[in-house]
C-alpha cells in the first residue's frame, strides 16, 4: 500500500502548493508568517470569515475558494480556540480536522504552523502531521477491488511551514 500522506517540513516563507491551510485563534488574528502568506488576499479572507460568522473556535473552519492574487486553489482558515490552552491532543485533533477539510483528490497542501504572538513548540507541527496522517489512513479491506488497469489514487503531499525546521522534523521522526 502506498503512503497515504507524505509529510515535509519547510521554513516560514516557502511557497505554498495546492491548498493553503492557516491557523487562527479566537481573536481572529494571524501570525506574522501567515500574514505574509495571505497578504495579497487578506481583505477577501477577512470578508469570508465575517460572512461565515467565523469565531475561531477549536475545529471551526472557513474555506475560501480560488482566492484572487494567491497561487493556491483554496485557503482553509482553521480555528484553534484559545491558543494558550492547546494541548498535544488538540494539535493532533487539528491535524485530523485539517485533513478532513481537504477536498477529495487533493495532491498537495501547505499548512502554516503559526499563531499570533506565540512561539509554538516543535512538537505542535509533529502532532498536526500525525493527525493528518491518521485521518487519511485508507481502510479499504472490504471495498470492491480495483479493476486491472485502474490507477491507484495519488498520495497527498503536505508541507508544514514552521519557524524552525530541524526541531520540527526531529519531533516528527520521533512520532513516526
């Protein structure tokens, strides 16, 4: 069986591919790296959050399709609630929620691990990655077998943009 989710890490500022997932807390603010990634479409994303009455609660999300002036197919704004109250289990859950919000057939996604005014632990990115991998696990034992010549679905490649790449990668290797 092929790997359902390929996890990569890069520093904040790297270009986003496919679907861009960003985090916000209950203040609806974005971290500096997220602001830089969203800069050309900040007004459109703010309007979408307001129109959807988005409050930034843990697990809440807003989809912005084909945002103008961004080179991504969609932006998903994912709420984390009160940032100071987040636990490892919450980060894991957020990863699962993020993976569940991706449209079927998505091959590339970029998640910016950044919150306003907070330095996040390296383990947060690893827990998000683990949550995404667990959510994408394919249980197809009882599904109808593919016909010969049918193409198997491509793996999802997720890049997590973090402040410090090496500690995040080390935390991921420990969990993998």
